[in-house]
C-alpha cells in the first residue's frame, strides 16, 4: 500500500508520526513489513554499525510486593518458589561474567522490600569498586527521587523501568488500584533528570491493548527520549489472572522494534528473552528488525527457572551467559558481531566513568 511506504519513509526521515499515522501504519502494514525492517536495520547500522551489545543479567530476587496481573512473580502467586541471591552470590556472578568479557551488569528483580535502599547502594558500590570499567544497570521498579539519586551517586549508570502502557485506563486494567500510570511516568522522568541512561518499554499484545494505545505509547516514548527501550511479546503465566489470554506475536513485536528504531535512531534496543521464547530464532529476527542488544543470563543455574515472569521462559542454551560463544556464532550467521564492551548510548556516557 502506497501510504504505508510513504509513512515508513516519513518516519525514517523525520523520526515521528502523528497518533493517527502510527495507528494507520500498524493496522495496514502487510508485505511492506520487509521494507520497514530494512529501513530500521539501516538506521541501526548507521548509528552502531553491525555491533550487538551484551549485558550480563542477574535476576537477584523474585520476591515482589506488587501484584501486577500479568506477572508470574506477583505477590499473590503462592506457588512461586521464592529466592534471594546473597551479595556473595551476586559478586560471584559478576566475576564469572567479567571473565567471559561482560562489561555491563544488570541487577534485575521484583520490588523486594528486603533489599533496602542501603543494600542496593552497597551492591552497586561493591560492583563498581571491583569492576570500575563496567556499567551497572538497575531494574528494581518504582522508587522515589531520593532513592534513585542515592543509587546514581553510588555509581549506577542505567535504569530499566518499562512504562507498560502510557494510557491510564489501559494501565489500570493491567495493575492493581494502588499502582498508577502517572507515578510510573514520574519515576521515568525523575530517572532522566538525575542523569541515568533510562529505559522504558511495553509488552506487544498485552491484554486489552489497542492500536490507539500503542500509538499513545510511541508518542510518550518520543517525548521521553529514552536511551533504551524494551519491547517483548506478552506471554501469559499459568498462575496469573491473565493465564488464558492470548500471547503477543513475533510479528507484532518486530513491527514495534522497527518503528522504535526509526523514531529513536540511536536508542539501545534489546532483542529480548521473550522473543527467543516464542520463536527459536526470535532474537535474530529482532536484530534484523533493528535491535542491537541481547541480555544473556548470569544468574546461578539453580534459580533461573524460579524467575518465571511468564510461561516457558528460556534460561539455558544460548540464553545462558556461559554460552556466549554460541551467541556470537548465531549473530555472525546474520552478519553481526557480538561485542562485550560497555555499549553506552552514543550521546549519554557518564564522563565520570572510565
């Protein structure tokens, strides 16, 4: 369809469309998707070359005080097998990862009250002291400005906090009443103001999601100008209220990855674990649609199956950090090179960091 191609070209040139144009593009794109993916790939190559950045992921606690309706580690899931990694276990993960060449460590977990502000600050300081050439990314949910500032001052470089949906009504359909879209957005703006390389994102095909919601999300992302955007397909978990909802699709996710790449050409854009879960070569397809980051798992093998945000989440094979050789081979097969440096956002490297 001629208008679809015109809109892709407009997005590639001006990096923004109206909500109506985004909606039209998403609702009407057919075989033109290959044209969109090609444009997105060009944008990624122009900004980062054929480099794929890796982050060493440590899922250090699956306790969570929140009760989000889609999440397998939600507070109400009595069947979840809970765990917390000790500081020594986390440092051992870092040691293994550093030996494999990783120069970014991601501390991701539920909103676990046991891990106080002081404990997180201690972990960040300890990692940065031992590995001063590495970046530390946190992904531990909604906190106040002072907490985020404390962790930034301790040495944290990046923060991942998916906004999930920019539409307040849609947000309310995915979360319990005590959580709000406004507060989630406020957290993201605070992170940006403090100086973090900040990541937001959504689930493709989440329950009750409409094309209009996605257009609103894209508008929000453009306004925020994040350094990172995480987009993966919604996958239901059997012990949540959304257990019978259909999963998001690979194609939905690829379209959004490509659109985000054209809208934010120098964004760091992961090909997520969820993509690799719904399709064996999902991550490769993500890279071919504009993604340039992968996050292999450094967590101890005995806890990986317990961090089950959704059903069938992969945690071994190429997903394991120890198998970085296989990951490099798979990316090389599509013409990309896995690099293990910090992989900072082009315009936002902290001058105080080595």
